């Protein structure tokens, strides 16, 4: 696995991939931090070009297609939509924060999942602050410059004592609750 904000049109597939990654880390005796990064609200002045999250697993989030179809959230309802440009640029900004041994994936609907193995340069709280910081830098679009608000959920995975999907969902829940 490793770096790459590959998009999967299937939320369960990405969570399953992250859970398998956590299990491998746990079986090797490593701890990990799971961060769920959720874009908050709609960016001002963004037009109708949007990402529908159903691109068949592109290798780079910057290659996301433009679509007028909104993404669907977990409950199947319309979710906040983001342009491919904004999602791609955020993915590019997140990638330098993690190592090649870590995992970065885009889940769709403006949500990224990061799994950072132990031995990272930063404690999880500092990493969450750096993630928020990259979004605070202005994004440029045809409609003008704006900064994004992010919610970052953090959960720890200690060895293989826990179900990794529970840890992933705890981080995602934290992000959805505006942490």
C-alpha cells in the first residue's frame, strides 16, 4: 500500500483496505494513528463542476473527473460536493505530510482517510494541526481564492488488539462531529 490519494467509488472498499493495512501494522507490532479529514461546508463561489467519486479508482486525486452529479453520503443522500480541482489540490497538499509507509485515500464526499504508522515524525495532535494548516492556505479557483475548513478526527490503533474498522469509524465519527 502506501502513499497515493487513490479514489475508490466504494467507501467499504477503502475502509477495508485501511483495515487490512492496520492489521498488517498490528501484526508487525506497530501502533498507528488514523485520521479522518472531512471538508466542512461548501467553498464560496464554486461553480457546478463537481467530483462524483465514481471514477473507477484513478491513481491520482488530481485526475478526478468533473461531473455535475453530487456524491452520495453513507445514508444514500446528497452530500456536500467539491470540485475536482479542490479535492486534487488538497490531496497534493496532504501527501507531503505522510511517509511512503503510510496510507492516504480519498473516500469521496470531501473525505480523506490517513493511516500513519508509529515512528512518525509528529504526534497525532501535531499531525492533525498540520493537516488543518494545509487547508488554511488559500485555494485558487476561477471564482476566486478561499480557505477551507476541515474537521479532523483522530483515533489510535494499538497493535492488533482492536477491530481496525472500529478505530477507523471512531476517527470518521470524530470528524463528522466537527472535532
